């Protein structure tokens, strides 16, 4: 069962069908109940009219054997007195239930003289047995309204269901009588049965249509998703990140999913290419000092007197620094977050500038939250870069600007061209191709500085200094401020 409804298409079809089925059952039940109530009410109204007609004749002192209401073929009528004794009934009535009086044969009637002797007007009032709560009627008056019951009646051998109405009338000669008249419920049963049959036939057909339409619509809607899935499976199998999933020519959620998937693939491709380039560049950068060190060691092994110890140490230091830079970049790429400690940027700037010639620090106390070691590495890399390009002077400024701390490192060198102000933050990029690796480094300092700034929720940009050289500006959120997501 779980496999049968394991797809979104089948679950959507089942859900839609169940919802429609519940709605149809509820609506059908309401229609049947309403139809039955209306038809039963109409039958009760017809029965009340028949009872009122007989009561009117009784109020007019028409003898029981002359009542026209007793001759109706499909309207069973009973007339009973206050004691429940049957006085008259329809001629063809053979059996009845639901009126409270099952008799269909009237009791022997007495003559009018006997009635006059046995019961006068005053005696009727006293011996009627009516409680004080009964409706008070004058002789010849008919009670307003009627009471209703359901029952059966057999007329000329045909038994049917009836809706009975009971109407009371105060007669001048017989006291209070109750007229029971019925109206057949065959029309109500027939209409309800026809409606129920139509529903039992129509509802399954309608549910089948709903299920089929839902199946087709969801299949058509999910077809692009299947195309995206197949293409993603093919991309995974081929490891070709240059491929993209098809994008539907719509503006719905699936089209947005395809665009987001392609954007993710593009970012993944760029990341993989960046890693490949990084590995290639790192291998290239490591090859030179390793080859130089090996050559020096081999020469020293053959001719100890020719050993260049200072050069070997310098190459070893370069290897150590490069390995440290590569390790830090690897940690940053892995998503390492800085420890949230308070760092005074003014004190840190003075500490990094100490011992460097031509560096001036203009700083006000500003605290940020982050790693003191990583932020010190940013300042050291910016100062190293400035020292390689400055003619005479380097200026470090630390100030507060709104909710940010701003650190500026400016030099009076040649500056950075507008077209290169973003490219210099790429890894292993050197703007001066003729410069030796010994003087220019591996091209990782600025890349590391920007990655650290981003991990701290800040930015690092390159611009023009007032003195005409380069200005590198580091912006970080103040300590206690909401960092939010790291900015690119």
C-alpha cells in the first residue's frame, strides 16, 4: 500500500477523490433530508386540510353518516371523542396505525335523545376530562393548528405509509371531537428513492471523473519535475556539471525550482572549478620552493662547501607560510566560524603596525566580535601588501561609522586600476607578472583577508587613497550588533 501511494501523483489523486467524496456524501445527505422534510411537510399540510374539512362539517352539525370527508378513496379519516372512542371512519379503511386509535369500526351510536338525556351542555363542560391546559373552544369552533404523526393504513387491501394530522373541534351536540386524516407518503418515498438512486449511480461516476482528471492534471504538472529528476540523475552519473536541467516556460513553482536548481548547479560548477584551480595553483606554487630546496640539498650533499644555508632556510620559511595559508583557506572554505570574543581594532592595528617603517596609525577605540588571530592576520596581510607597493608612507585608520567599524589601510604607491580592484582578491593572482615570487608572495594574502572579513559578517574592498595610492577598507559590525548572514 505504501508503494501504491508512494508518489505525489497518487497521493494527490487519492486526497482529491476523498475530499470530493466526503463533500458529495455530505451534500447528498443534506439534499435527501431536505427533500424528505419538504415532501413530508407537504403531506402533512394536505392531511391537515382534509382534517379541517371534516372538522368544519362536524362544527356545522352534519351527521356522521353524511360527512363527505369519509368518502375520499386515498384519505383515511377517523373521528374519535374525548375518551378515544371511535365514532366514525372512512368506509374502505381496513387497518390503521399511528393515530392512537387502531379501531376502524365505529362504536354503536346512541340516539340524539339519549345524548340529550345523558349529557347536557353543562355536563360536557364538567365531565369532558380536559385539563386546564387544554385549548378552550366554543361550540362550533375548530382548534388552530394540528398535531402530526406517521403511520400506516390499509384501504381496499392496499397498505401504504401516511402522514396523519389531528384536528380538534368543539361540536354543539357531541362535545370535543378529534379528526384524524392522513395523506399518503408514496410521493415522498418515490422522490427520495429516485434521488438516492441517482446519487448512488452518479456519485461513483463523478468520483471516477474527479480521480481521472486529478491524475491527468497532476501528471501533467509533475512532468517537468520528472524531467528535472532524470537530468539531475544523468548529471550525477556523468559528473558533468556543465549540464543544466530543463526550465519550463511557465512562472509557477516548478519553473522556479528549475531555475534554482540550475543556479545551484552553476554555483557547484564554479566551486568545483575553483577547487580544481586552487589545487593546480597550490601545486604550482609549492613546486618551485620544493625544487629549489631539493637542488640546494643535492648540491650540499655533493659539495658541502657550496651549501647555501640562508637560501635553504628562506625556501623552508616560504613553504611553511604557504602551507599555513593553504590550511587557513581550507578551514575557511569548510565554513569555519570565528569565535565570538571582543577585539579592540585600534589596539590590534597598533600591534600589527609596531616595528614596520613608515606606518602611521590613527585609531579610535572600536570593538568588534570575532577571532583576534584571524583579524590580526587580515591587518598583517593588508600591511604586507601596502609595504610592497608604498613609496614612503602607509596610513592605518580605525573609526566608527554608524553600526560598523571601518579600518582603512592606505599607501602612496601606484594604486590599483579600476578593472583590477576585484580581481586582486582572487587566489594566486599577482598584478605584476614580472615580479618574482620572493618579492610578491603567493598571491593568497588578499584572498585570505577577504574570506576572513566575510566570515566575520563584513566586507573588504579596494579603492583609491587620497594620496594617490591604494586604499583597502575593512568594514565589520560593531560588537553586540546583529551580524545576520555573512556578506559576499
